[in-house]
C-alpha cells in the first residue's frame, strides 16, 4: 500500500496499492483519494504510477481493476490509463461492479 501525497503541501491525500491475483500473471490495482482532494489529478497520477511499477515486473501480463458499475471518476481514470471493460462482478455487499483490464503492450 502506498500513500498518495500532494507534492507541494506534503499532505497525504489518498492511498493506492496492488496485489497479485492468486496463481496468475495478473496484478489488481486500487486507488482512492479523500473527498476534499478529488478532481485534482491525484488518482490519475496514482493509477499511472501503479501501472508503471507493475509493468516494470517482467512476469506480469495484465493489470485488472474494479469500479462501481456506473459512469464515474474511477471509470474515467481507468479509461484514460488504457483499461477496457472486461466484465462484471459483485462486491461482498452485493453491489454490482465492472471489471477492467489492461494488457501489457508488446512494443
């Protein structure tokens, strides 16, 4: 888990992290920013940093993420980072989720 920090104020504004999905060459990422600090690019920067860190590992083929099943800021961030919608899931509380996936590019 990483802290998302405003570089000018040196203030913690959120968190981000990732985990390997069991037995797979896939990592799941997650990020959140406190309500008072949203709409300032922190979550997008955090997502991009997570992607760079994950794909720096040679044995990772793809990155996945989940969002609430609605057009929202998280969805816009995932799309901006190149993710495509890969399916649906349900949270433990029954909420509908969208699954997202970003494949490693072979340049």
